[in-house]
C-alpha cells in the first residue's frame, strides 16, 4: 500500500488509473496541473509520484526538476506520448526514476510502481515523520530526540503506519500486513499495542501521532512532534 500523487490533466485517464491503483490498495491524490501538483507535493508526504509530461500550465519534467530541487525524495514516474530518445533523457535528467510512454498498460505501470517501492524500502535506513525517527537498523524509535522503547510488535506497527503517513489503515489491514512478516496478530492485539505505544510516547513527554479516524489508525503528520 502506498500514498501516490498523480499529476495528470486527462481526467478520464486519471480516473481509470486511480481505479487500477486502488485495486492495488494504493491511495491516490489527483492534481490536474503543475500548480496543484506542486501544492500537494509540498503539503503532504507521498511514497511515489506520477507526472504527465504535457500539463496545462507547464511541463511535468519542469515540475519534477523543481520538486527535486525543493528536496522531494520520493520516486517519480514520468508518463508521456513523446517517444524520442532525447525526451526520455530529458525526463530522467530532470530527476525522474522511470519513464513510461503513453498510452500505457495499467498492469505494466503497477509493476513499475511495485519495483520502485521495493527499491525504496530496501535502501531506506531511517523512516522520519516530523521529529519522529524510526531507525530500521537498530530498531529504535526517537520522538524529539527522546527514545521511545517499543516491543518488536509495537515497532512493526509504528513502521507500517509511518511508511504511510496520514493514510487510515483498518485493523484488519494492519493484521494482514504484519502477518505477512511472520507476526501473528489479532484486531484486539492491534488495539492493545497501539494503546501501549501512546502511553510510551506520553512517558517521554510527547503526544503520540497515532489517531483513529475513518475506521482505521493513522500516523497523523499534523500532530507529530516537529523538528526544531
């Protein structure tokens, strides 16, 4: 499951693509132009972005370059009907991680998304949301530089929620995702673990960003401790 930013001015194509991505359990924010795409990218955290090349108010390649210069680290896929080698080189040089010609098959795009997300997860050593830092190597969590001591199951729940900030995950989704990693949980166990996580944040003087909304649990960026 990933939170994806789609910047595409063809609304029928965007609607169909969003449907395909939803079937893969992804959450999609859609913007129809560069200005809205830039606003979304700077206001929220995304696991991956997809930019069309030709947009009403500019180029997806320029948007990609601009956001990279602003510090965007998420993988970016460029979609375009341009097929010249020079265009592909331009797109990649602007900071895109992959380039796919239009029209494209949704199955191929979804496969490329999975590949990029795997690569990103394999290379990430620390997951950060605000001033909450999750060190995957040492398996320690710090909130405003204060260590929050977690059990292995509590750590895995925090990692799952922090990799998808502001995305509401229902208890059954948390159970199924963590069971894949060899952890046997139940809905009631998830509730207990999250209650314990909240208490441990409180013990170090920090408000826990994990909230219950839309029938699920979310690591809320607006309530996470901020970096000073």
